[in-house]
C-alpha cells in the first residue's frame, strides 16, 4: 500500500482558480475538512431517517472522500453548477446518491433544507442519482460499470476543446467486476488522459456479499498499474492521507490516475460499523438519534474540542 506524508497547503477549491492558501495552516485545513465530513455524515443520517433505510453505510464510508473532493479539490462554482470551466465529478455508483446529495449541500450547490425531500414524490433528490433532476449530478446512475467510460469521453472532449477541466469518477470496488470498467481503463491509458482521476471506494462489500467472495479483485493496485495508470492507495477514512494523496495527484502528468481508498461501511457511527447486512441498511426508528449522538461523540473525541461541533446549524431534523 502506498503511503503519503501530509503536505503543506496547496491550492484547489471553488471558483475560476485555486485560492491563495498560503496563510492557512495545514492543521486548520485538515480540521475544516473533518468538520465538513462530519456534516456530510449528519446530512446522510437525516436523509436516511426520512426513508427508514437505505445506503446509509456507504454514505458514512465515503464522507471523508467527498469532503476533501468538494471542499479542497474540485474547481467549481456552487451557484453555477453548469459552468463550462468546472471540474466534473461523476458518480457512477447511482445508489450512493444520498452521499453525493449530502456533499452537494455541504458545498453549497443544494440548499440544506431540500435534503428533507430525499426520496419523496416530485423530489429533485431520488434514491438513485439522476442527472436530469439534480443540480451538480453529472450523470445518471443505474447499472454499474458505465462511469469510467463516460469519464473517458468527457476527458477527450475537454482536451479537444483546450479545457483545463479535470474529470473525477467515483466508483466502487464492486464496479471492478464489470468488464466495461476495464475497457474504459484501457482507453484512458491509450489516449494518455491525464485529466482523468478514478477514485475507487474499497469497502469490501457488495449486494451479493463480501467483494472477495463475489469476485476477487486483489491485488487491485497492481491491476490498475498494469493497465497503464498511476496508482495510489490510502485509508479513505483518513483526511490527512486523502489530502496528501490529492496534493500528489495534482502534480501528476502523462497518464490517468487512480486513488484507491479503503473505507469502512458505517464509518463514524460505531453501532452501524458492525451491523450485518450492511449493503442496504435498515435502521430502527429509535436508532436514528442514537446514531447522530454516536457520530457527534466520535467527532468530538477525534477533534479534541467541542468547538468543532456545529450546534444544529444547517442540519436537517
């Protein structure tokens, strides 16, 4: 497993160009991202409660990744989600939509109050991602394995246009079962698409059971490298490791890159981290507030200060 050392602040965020971060300490940067991941998890729990079930475990697992991507990496304009110069973030795992809605609200693309409509009739936030419904949702989800192919096409188009925009594709380890994913990986390497970064959520679980039992993909890093990709592997629930990895990837040129992130389903809520049948999780009515309490306590403990805990601001209830 590749390891990365935390690096000092280097640019990336919303707007036409990365902001000047030279006066922002690395500690403050990481602390702000941890707070952002906490809020994304809280939003996901609040949305999950409206349905009583769903892909809550995955949302909790990828919250750290989404916090870093949306608050520290993507060049985008929250109030102008169709801005032509934006970086594209493709969610090919459509059932992770609850996680992306939470991140879009945290990033200011969606109004936090709209999260309360999740999964309801006439909502812009269906349970599976739909690009035609939701601002900031670049592609529709459904049958897995199409995201990286779309990313390759977008990246080629952007290159022909002379655009500096980058394409990121979040996919799951279960999507590595799909031959179309590897065909797209070959195409990206063949065309030298260094404006593509794949982010693989390795949570070791898919609908039919543990990933290694359904179709073993390890050694996954060696496979991507054999397909011509620059590969880094990190703990996807470690903010500092993610920051260092993305800082490193900003400097990479000459080939597509993949960031392989080992995550834990239910991360941040101890009682959900160990729950059986966690792919599509059912949570009892009385457990939702307990889950929020555990999340807040875990974040408070890791932050080392009560001041990092938002006092109800911007959270759906």
